[in-house]
C-alpha cells in the first residue's frame, strides 16, 4: 500500500473537500482525486461518498482513518528523533491573523520560517475580519476571541498594548490633551461599529461620545494612515504605531488598553509536522517580540517623553 496515497486520504478526511486538501498538500485537486481513486482501487473499498458539499467518509473510511493517523504519528516521531531533517519539511500551511498583527508582525517573521524550512509553502491571510477554522479558511488562526468550544488546540499567544495616537500637525491645531477630560474636545478615528468582527475592539465606549468619531474604517491600517494624515486621534496597537514617525502617543500613563491574541488549530493537526513546527515558531516569535507588543521599546519611551514636554 502506497503511503503517499494514504496521506492524500488523510487530508481529504480532515478537510472534507478536495480543494482544501490539495491546498494543504501543495498539489492540484486533480492529483488528490487521482490518488484517492488509486487507493480505493488498490484496497477494493469505497472510502468516501462524493456529495455536493464535499467528501464524507464511508464506514470503511472511518475504520481506516485511526490506523492512518497512527502511521502519521509514528512517521512524525521518527522524523523528530533524527537530526538535520528540517530541510525535508514540506507542504503548505495557511495562517489566518488579524490585519495589523498579520501585516506588521507576521509577514516579516514568516520570511524567517521560510529560510528555516525552504520547502514549506506558507499562506498568510491578514484580514480585517475573523478567519474561520470551522470553514477550513486556514490551518492556524490568530484571533482576539477565545472559542468557548470546538475541537481545537488553543493557546494564549500574547497580550498587546494599545494607546491613543495623533499626528503632530493635528495636535498643533487643536486644544492640548493633558487629561482624559480633554479628549471630549477632539475628533477620533475608529472602527465601523456595525461591522466589527470582535467586541474586543470596542475601545471608545466610556471614553468619548460616539459622535466624536469623524472617520471610521474596518481597517486598522487605514485608521493609522488617517490619523497620521491629521484626521483625528486613533487607538492603535503599540506594535504598529510606535514605529510610525508620523504619530505621537497621548496620555500614555492615563489611557491604554490591553488585549489578547489567541492561537488555535484543529486538534487533528497536533501531530502533523509542518503544523507543529509553524505553531512553535509563531509562539517563539511572539515571546521574542514582547517588548514591542507591550509598548516597552525605547522608541516609545522617547516619543512619550517628547509629547509630555
């Protein structure tokens, strides 16, 4: 029995769709179909029922699945026990993340993962919305919401800090900001409330009246560009705004927000080598970047002191 054919069987069983399995394996969907047909012909069994919505395991397929998963686990254990096999890691991993974290942090970090494992193919979905594991949109997701249930492995990836930021030109043309009360006299840039993908992004409630928001966007990076152009004050992550020379932090000791990024992946991926390597790499990078994520960089301190002066 061809182990390669069993790998294709395993991915289709997990994904339920040829196209999703093909993406994870880094091949065309016709290759997946051909491999399944070869496996079923060799075993003399029908392993899937082809339906409009995808592929469903037959009883024979359900009986085969745990045996193939055991073979996969054994293969991973052997690979991990041997030195210098990193270059052999291959396949595709799709990572979903929030727009800001994906664009500003992960894009550069994943270049490093690619250098470690040159045969690994990485998709990065950096979107201003929630990426759904349940819809097979990604293999690993970094999100603001911790799922209450589901067949997922979940870890608290990192906390991150958000502050008030504005452009020097805007501050020069408007009343000074020395306390929270002074914020009532200012315009804000924020999210489109009815299009928010997470309640964790509701920052302005209790801070200023909603009518103070003069420009709204579903995009965090668009909000940062608008604030830098003088549209108003924005609440932005320190990891994106502290490095922007067009912005200054406001009231850093009085107003700040802490949020948490959660990382999750389907539990069936826990022993898939390329998923585990990527998972561990993302945790490693988040730990390494703690000062930036928590607004503790030297640039922040310098900028904050110049603002108060």
